[in-house]
C-alpha cells in the first residue's frame, strides 16, 4: 500500500474527477462552505440563480464579520438579506458581533479530514485543525453548495518540518514569518504546505491556525497540519469530541520538497512595509517609535493570543502616546477573558476593546494617523490597506505587540515583563454559546439528514463516469 501524507489522504477520499498521478487538474468534493458578508451577498445571489431548493453540501455557514459598523442602511440591509437566505436554504447564520468567521469556524464547525471552501482568502485557517481548507470566489462557493465539485491544479506538497520548541517570547506568528522569509509571496502557486515533524506536537490548535491562516500570503493553495492528540483535546474542550478523526502522515510518506524550521532557534520577527514577505527581526527595529498597535484579527485573536497579551500588560499601562486596540475573535474568547480577569487587565492598561470583527484589518476603522507607525497582529500590510496610505504598517506577534505597547517603541517580549509571560495552557472546557447563530440548530439538523444522501449521490456519479470511460 502506498505511503501517504496528510494532503494525499484527505484529497484521495474527496476525489470525484481526475487522477492526481496523471492529470494536471482534479475535482474534489466539498464538505463545508463558509462566506462572510463582504463576499457572501453575491455568492448567495449566484446560488439562488441556480434554482437549487436547498444547500447540498454537509454544512454551509454565513458569517457577518466585515461590514459590521453599519454606517447607513446598506450593510444592515445586506445582513437582513443574508439572514433570509440562510432560513430559506438551510444555512447556518452567524450574526454580527459573534466573531470572525475563521476563528468561529475553528471553534464550532471545523472537522479534521474534511474539505472547506470559503469566499475569503484566509479560509486556510481551517488547516490548523486538519482540514483541506481553500479560499475561492463566490461562484465556486455557490457551485459547492449546490453539490458540485471544486477544481484545483493537482498540487505539489512541500513538507515544512518543525523541530525543537519555541522559546519564551516567540510564537506561531514568528514561525509563519520565517516561512515567508524563505519562500516569499510569489512563486508558490499550485503548492500545498504540510506541517510535520516533532515540533508540531508543541503547538496548540490556535497556534497552528495562525500559521495556516498566513499561508495565504505565500500564495499556496492551502496549508495543513495533521490531526493528532492536540487536535483531539481541542475538539473535546469545544464539546465536539465526536468530530475528531486522526489524520497523520504515514511513516515513509514522500513529499515534493522539504524545508526544516528549528523552532528553538527562532527569534521575534516582523513583516515590514509593504509586504508580508518583507521580513526583518524585531531586534533590528529596536527603539523605533510606534504610534499605534492593533491586536486581533482572524490571525491572532484566540483566547491563547489575547490572554498572553493580558499577562504582559498586567499591572502596567500602555505608553502615553500609543493607541492600543484589541479585537477578539469571538464571543467565546471575550467571555473567557471576562471570567479570568484578563478583560479588566486590558481595560485598566489603557487598551480600547473593539468589536469581534475584521474591522481594523480591512481598514474599516482604526486607521492610523498620517505617517504613523502601526504594529498589527493581522496578516496583511499592503500599502493603504489600513485606510492610511502614508502609514508604515508592520505585522508582528501578540507578544511583540504587547511589549511594544508598554514602551512605545519596537520591543521584544523576551525582555519586557518576561517574568509574567507564561504559556497559556489550552482549557479543559471552553464555554459554549451558540445562541446567536439564529438558523444554527435548524440548519444543522437539516444538513445532518442530507449529508449521507449527498455523499451517496456523489459516489453514484463517480461510478457512472468510470463505467462510461
């Protein structure tokens, strides 16, 4: 039997068209879809035009997380439309304020071994939980919801072998920045990056998701981690133990290329203006004045991330001339921070608590002042993306952001308040509250009944095709 890596294992079970061994393109079955409000409206209009009575994939989720400020009636009207579509077609609808789609999907819906297609480029976040998760256009999402296959170039797989363990003050953001330093933002089309090696076991699911999220900046099809004991613990803590499936590469599995990262040798890094691939060390920027710091976004908004920031800021106050904003990834994260006292620490330290949304990352609010230096934990620092073309935006880890907030200059968490910087252990139980997903329970029940029928139909189509050929 052929030894298979994680990518091959998942794709082989979802293959409906083509042969990876001989064809330049393959078609795969899509189990789950997600949309966000900035792209979802068009996707659902396209879906409606197909005349399908209900969604045919296992799960479809509509998140509202981009245009949540609702200045004027237009965004609110869009949200009303999205809510009505969800009720009509059996889609889970997540209201504005629930949180950011990728963080929420990881918490409540992501399943190892499945495929996820999303109308947002950072859908590969799901790779942190062992999904083949791909960002695509609205028409692709509509086709997938109607039960159609998604076509991709037959991928090459690069193993990113992690060894060692991260030192204090260094985190997953620094891992992906190191990978970006090596491979850049161009020339990686058609590749999938699979993270493997003994260092994988030292990273929790939020850390893995940070890495796969920013894999989008590499230009790869997606990135993926194995589904292992760490994944199992995370799902169990989310009350979803039944969703766990172990998926690890076979011993002796082969890859098209390999790159080794020694976690123990990494140091705090930053992506300098105006590209996620323009990597510098935090040490080289030491003493550079900082005007604004934004913490959160789909890249670094988990409980692990924000709790770490609270540890660094505890008993301190942010520098007088620095503005600090924090956007948590979900209501669950906010509830946990409120329960353990972290929220009070952040407020007392002088941070502004922002809505659980994409806001500052997409330039929808919190634009820096003219010529300001802004440190941000999000995933992109393209010129003008923040809303201020003259701003100098650097991408950093939550640890570096928090340390710099205290000094008002580029600083490393390895030296600032490091005695309070303790590893945030994954909780045994996350507080679960799905009450604001208004169509959630009904849609999940409908889709559970449909999913087996859909899979049977797809298998029948595949058999019929093979007989014709």
